C-alpha cells in the first residue's frame, strides 16, 4: 500500500503535532446518518467496506489489546455478519478491514475496535477510519476519512483512471453537502490522500 509521503508523516507524526483534540470514537457514529444523505441526496452507495488504521507497538500488552479487538469482532460476526480481516501493510501499519452490507453494523464494529484500543490506553496509535462509497452512476470510489488526530472527517475521491490524482469536484461536493452533519476538517491541508498501490484498489489494499 502506498500513501503519499508515508502514512506516518501524513496521519501520524505531523497530525499529532497539529492535533486539535484527543481521539473520540463517538465521532464515528456521525456516519450512521451521513450515509443516508450520501445515498438519498448525492447518489453515493456504500460499498460494504470500512477500515481502521493504527500504528503498531512492539509489546505483549499491545498484542493482547489487538487480540481483544479480534475477539470482540469475531463475537460480533455471529450476530451481525460483519466479517473482519486483520492485515499489516508494507509500512508496518495495522488495518482492521470490515465487510458488511449493513452500513450501521460497519459503523458499530469500527467503533468497538477503536474504543477497545482507547480503553487499553492505545488511543494515540489510532490514525484513521475509512468508509467506502461509490458513485452509483459511474462506479467511481469515494471515501470519508476520519482522522483521530484531528478529530474530524474529510472526503477522499481518488480518480480511478489516473494514478495519484483526485476528483476534487467530488470532494468539494461532499464537503458542501455533509459539513454540519459531520465534523469536516476545515483546513484542506489536512485532507491527506491515502493512495493504494494500484489505481482502483482500496487504500488498505
């Protein structure tokens, strides 16, 4: 997975220095209503994918915390059908990738995972939560990214036909329509792109 300038610099160290407030997983529940606006008013349907990205810690206690997250999500799968994958990218960052056609189940599962890490005192390791959508007319992907270090969302719309180019028109449309329903990052310098290795893939792939 290739992120512009490396995920650590854009969502980690730099954002930590400019953090506006502590990580708050309650912010994630804003997507429970925003996705309705996305679909009904803007024509963006959920892809059924969401992901949580966090930095690793080389300690037994942190491994226990990750195991607790995995146990919680496995228990939830039996009830909600939300499938969780745990991966590590080439930069050493950890991803919990969730799949479920029920968007509210995705939000709840992402919240459980983030809240568990915060309760285990690893909230500072949380980088971002992503929720995937696609334009129902063109199939083009867009994401809402929640930056834990900034305590705000921002839209990310990669151009599937051009590597490392963004659809800024789509991003500004999402901002203008969802600002207020979501806490949108007001400083566009912090709208960090999360590029996948290949155009058309998800950022966590």
